[in-house]
């Protein structure tokens, strides 16, 4: 039985990865301090360790014998990093350094780092390709990009096998609609189910490349085993299609309510997934229309 560890495994994406690992027969360990995650989301069959990833010695102990570490632990959201810059820096940069040191010392087989499409910022052309120069517009985007560079350097300097996956606007089951930093899709669904208008920041013309979490999980598992990666590569994990927030709201249905724009938000994201297809054999399988239809059923929206 191979051992896998998911940092941030009580969070949205991390808990989906942990569930997939348990289903595939891995000895699955989850590390989470529950600052952003929820203990009830840790899948049955996974061993849960509640502590902060800045505690490098504890991480090293959990990582011993691991074939792969999926690093999803972070304090996410652009707006949160604007409101709490020091806290997000510690979690997202210092925490990633702590994880890499522990992985190096424990001789982990591979680290799969959950990076972010926000690293691109605004670009002169679309779709975004990995050869473009990153241009972060927010502290969160910079922090996630810094994590990529740390992962690359740990491969070059210490021989630690790493690969970074830039996720594009991940959505799916078990997203939390509550809190000041909730994402658009769960917030829209929650409001629609309650008969409230859908809150849109800005004029709704901004576009996102919405990527289903099940597709993201497949990409992560492929990246953990592919012999074509492991030297600090960066790959987009994107549906390969951008949709406006207004169009997303129309898919969900209901009235719209427009709110002021937020600092650090970009106008458009749209990623090429050609590199992931080439190196991982990965392609997205779930369309936004099908994914939203599934979620509407979960929320009891007809």
C-alpha cells in the first residue's frame, strides 16, 4: 500500500484528492490546521493530523515513507490576502517552504504543488500558456507563484521531484457558500436556492475558465505518477474555455445584483491545457453546463 499525504486535505480541493486516494487504496494522511478546512470533510479512511504546516518537524514525521505529497494547504482568495497580508504570506510562502524542507528531509517520492492561475495576472493575449511571464496583481497571486519557484528550486538544488499545477477557478461539490471570501459559484447557488439575487462584483463582464474539481483531481493523480514530470515543471489545469460571470449567473438563474469591484481581481482568465495533455495525458471531461446542472440538483434548484 503506497502512502500519500494531502496538506490542506480538509479543504475543498484537498478533501476531494484525499477521497480519491482512499478509493484507490492509498494509505492516506491529511494534514490541516482547520483555519480554512473542515474536519467533517476529511474522508473516512484517511488519517487526520491537526497541526499547522509551519511545524516542520511534525510534517517531516508524517511525510516519512510517503510516495507523494499533494500540497493544497493555503489561506486562499485574492481579497483575503489584501485584508490580511502578513497572515497569508506566512501560510502561503513560509508554509510552502516548511513543506518542501520536510519533503526533502523525509525523502518523499514527489510533491504535487497546487498552484494558481492568478499568477498570470493580465496578459496581452489568451489563452494563457506556461511560457508567458507571470504578472501577479494580488498578494495571493504572488504568494502562489513564489511557491512554484520554490518547488522548482528544490528540484534543481536538492533533487526533490516536484511539479506545479496551475488551477483555473475550480468548482464542484462541497464548496462552502458562507463567509466573506466565498467564491461566486457556491454563493450564487446558495442565493438562488434562497430566492435572493445573485451578487456580482463589477459589471459581470469578467471571464473565468471554470474547471470542475473532479477533472482537477484526475490531473493531480496523473501528475503524481507521470514519468514526464518531476523537475519543477508548471502545467495549467484548465477547462480551456472562458465564460463571463454574467453568463454563469444566467446558467444558475435568478435576478442579479451588482456590487463594487474588488482589488486584485483580473478581467479575464483562460488557460491552454495543451501541456497537461502532452505530459500527463489529461483532458477535461466535465463541461460547465453539466457541472452546474449537477450542483443545481444538489441545492434543490429546478
